[in-house]
């Protein structure tokens, strides 16, 4: 979804054209311009380094025709979640998940790295679902581990 600023800019452009008796730009032209403007801001921003590493190019992400975000994918994409360390280690380096990660690479026919993860997801719905399944499995397992750790701490306290 585009930021509100870009959506408002699109509507203003249509309104201004109509007010001046001009043919308004098409929705497609406006959306392409909005994505270009957002991309410039995205690249210039000092925040969201991890997310920008995963999604360096907004255009394929915004214009995809499949794949919805869920709680766990959002944690991966933002780097905020139950990782135990950081998102990169949890999903891409942790030895605990090497077999699952390798199976994912075989299923998607590509290496699974921070630089390739979203690109693979956007190649097909099948890949999207495979990556989502991996992410959900890793995070649900980590969440359960955390619950068990807390229960154990309560028992010995």
C-alpha cells in the first residue's frame, strides 16, 4: 500500500488537471509516478535499513498480484520479533534451521539470503507460500521456546 502522502498527491494531480480543464493523468501514470517518488524517499531514508535490504525495489513489491502479509512475515520484514538474536541470524544463519532453509532453497531453486528472499517470494505464489511457511514455522517454534523458558523460570523462582 502506498504511503498516504503519495495517495494524496495522486488525487491532487487529478483535481488540479480537472480544475484547469486538462485531461487528468491515468491512474497507471499516477501510480508509476507515486512509486518513483516513494522509491526516492525510501532510498534516502536513514531508517528501515533491514527492510530496505530485503525490499530494495518497491515497484515489484507494491505491484505484486499475489501474497498477503501476516503477523510473522511482518516480523521478518521489519526485523522486530521473537528472534532470540536478530532477524538475519534467525532466518538466514542459525544452524537450528539449516535443514529447513536448505529444503526451502531446493523448493524455490535459489539461495535464501536477505538479498534474495523477497525476490524469490515475488517470483511466484508457490515461492511466496514456501517462504511464508518457513518464516511462520521458525517464529512459531521460537515463540513456543520463549513460552517454555518463561514457564521454567517461574517454576524455579
